[in-house]
């Protein structure tokens, strides 16, 4: 595999503990889903023809770095929970991770959160420069839609998935929430407003991850509604937990700078209501998420386990 010099050099600086643990025991279900997703992401970003080497390096550096792959795992698990196969949902899973990776690259830029560390390694703009980081984000976002348009069958399902993901990533959801988040630096905010920002900047991508898995699996309306509600509750719980990690997380484990929300005057759940009330809100949302998938019976068990593990995380 061709690895541009800068990518290899920067990857060599990744702290060992941030890389996926190497184990001699066989991979568990989570690791094996991550391996399947990573192999697919690797293939989709091979980009040998006509993609400038430094741009390819920045794209792969950001996408293939050791994230939790939570959203693509949710796509695959939702597909299986609705009676479909993970294999058919892989293009949607990879597309969701591409949009997520782009959103992180742009979120870290000096004009946004101005962060230096992501997934335990220098942020894309620190490693490749600001202009290339912006372009890598642009490329990841567009590649997501190409991946689904070409990879999902039948074409009508592909078109529906593209429309759903575009909406979740767009001005009324992710991008709108990010814009509101920047505004948060200028004035006071109540919990209802904060939840609205969190639901859009983060929750929408969780919700669409579940919806895409269900849609590819030709889910019934009851199944689609069940996983949609699960994703809505989990997405908000996830961002509150991210806010908690920013306040009380271990930077080595988290893999990004901590304590920055307060420094920047950013909207954060513990910043408004304190740590204990934030933890209680997370627990309530996870109970609601688990209750939402009751109609799926035992097919919802893997989603429930993932939701509980996600909010107990340290990174
Ligand atoms: C980070 O998401 C951005 C938020 C929405 C809080 P993750 O914590 O899922 O990031 P990775 O993909 O594991 O790095
Ligand atoms: C980011 O929220 C949400 C995105 C859409 C990327 P944060 O700004 O809190 O995410 P981190 O803490 O940088 O990962
Ligand atoms: Mg941000
Ligand atoms: Mg940020
Ligand atoms: Mg954060």
C-alpha cells in the first residue's frame, strides 16, 4: 500500500495505547465489526487515480485513525435487528463514518474549536495544514454520498439513504447544530436550548445511522420507529457523556484535549446543570433508548448492550 511520507511520519507519533489493542485471543463481536468496517473504509479510500498524494494522505489519516466506529456499528446492528444483513448495510455504515470523520476534521479547525489532538494524534490541520484539512473534509463528505449511491441496492433505496443522510448532515441538523454551538459562546443558555443543539450537532447522526440500517433492511414502520427512537435518545446521551468527559475525563484515554468547553465558553451539559444531574440525565436517556427497542424483542439485545457500554466509556 502506498503511504505518503507525511502520513507515515505523523502516524508514527500516535501513542501506542490509542491504537486498537492487539490481542492473541479471537476478536469479540465489537472488534470484528470494527475490523470489517475498517477494511471497507480502507478500500473506499484507496483513491489511487488522480487524487493528489497529500490529499489522499489527509483523507486516510483522518478516516482510518483509531476512532470507536460507533456510528457505523450502529448502522450494521440496526440492519441485523430489523432482519437484514450487515453486508448489505456496509456502504451506508462507511458513508456515515465518512461524514462523521469530515465533521471532526472541520470541528477541530482554528475557526471552530481550534483543537490540536484528535484520536490521540495531531488533528488533521496540525498534521497537514489548514487548507488540506478543509479539502480532506470536503472530499470525505462527497465520498460518503458516492459510496451510498453506487453501493446500495436497489437504486430507490440508495436515493432514499442519500436523502436521509444529507438531511442529517445538513443545515437543519449537524451543520445547523454546529453553527448554534459557536453562537453559544456569546450568551446564557437553558437546558432545553442546549438539548436542541446537542440533538442536531450530534444526535442527528446517531439517529440517521439507525435509520439507514433499518431502511437497507426493508424494516417495517414499527421497526423503523423503534430504532429511530433508540438513536434519538442514545445520540443525546452520547453528547452529554462527551461533555462529561471534557470535564472529568483522562486526556490519555480520551485522546483529545479536555477542559476546553469551559475555556471556550462552549455550551455543555455539566456546565449548565452540574456533573451529577448530567449523569442522571444520561441514565434516564439510556433507559428510554432501551425501552424503545422493546418491540424488536431479542433482536434488540445487541443495541441495548452497545448503548449501555457507550455511556460507560472513558474515551
Ligand atoms: C466525537 O465523536 C464527536 C462527538 C460528537 C462528541 P466520537 O467520540 O464518536 O469520536 P470517535 O469517532 O470515536 O473518534
Ligand atoms: C462535535 O462536538 C460534534 C460534531 C459534529 C463534530 P464537540 O466539539 O464537543 O466534539 P469533540 O469534543 O471536539 O469531539
Ligand atoms: Mg465542537
Ligand atoms: Mg470539538
Ligand atoms: Mg466535546
